[in-house]
C-alpha cells in the first residue's frame, strides 16, 4: 500500500491510500478541519509542529528509539540481550529531556499550548512505548504524569493501551487511566 513499505497507512472508505504518519496527520487536518489538531493560527501551528519534530527527532534518537531497540527489538529479532551501556546512555539522555517535557506540562494546558494537538498525540506515542516497558520514573515528572493520565483517559487513546508485544509484559499500572 505504501511504496516505501512503511507503516502506518490510512485507507479511507473511498479507497484513498494515505501513507506515512506526517502525511496522514496533514491529510486528517485538512479533511476534517472541524477539529483542528495543528492549531488555528500560524503561531499555534508552528509550535505544534516544533514539539512534534522535537519528539520525533531528538527524543526518538536519544531516548525512545534507544530503549525500544534495546528492550524490544533485540528480543524480537534475536539479537541478544540489551546493551547495558546503551541503556545507561539512554537513561542519562532521558533525564534532561523529560525535565523539559515536565516544564511544558507544568506551564501549559497541553504540551504545545492551550489546546489538545497532534503534539500531544506524538508525545503520548513515545511515552506510551516507554511506559509499556517500564522505563519512566513518573515520580520525577509529576506534571508529565498528570498530562499523560489525561491522554490515557481519552477515548481515542484507550485502545492503544490494550496493544501487546509478544514476550513483554507491561507494568500493572500501564492500562490504569489514572495510574
């Protein structure tokens, strides 16, 4: 469906195939503009895209991508045990980045401003993966914890909490909407 062979892919009822998460987000924003998730003003859209890019580049490279590779992908692909050095580096990188996310959550209603946006869903996707494998110390980032509890409580997000990875058991609190 996607010439690049990547996921996700959205297939609309009319047969339109929309590949790639960024393309899907932009498509949904234009096709269903009654619920803007990028913001209404140019400044809002810039901030939403900035926070999304921050998570999908810096946070993914330094934190979520490393943890997922070491704790999940190595196991699933038979590449051996997690590398302790790589995990220590990921934990070290995680501290200041999670502090930044905590600052955003403390000072705004949502991560990119005063409205729920694609930045929140992008961040929640990354944090959900880390939460699933038990790599977030929520006591150190209380504002992120409160924000994430609100995200987990959203009807559109709840099905994600039911997903499972073979051979990996999430923490007991993972599916609890308020931890």
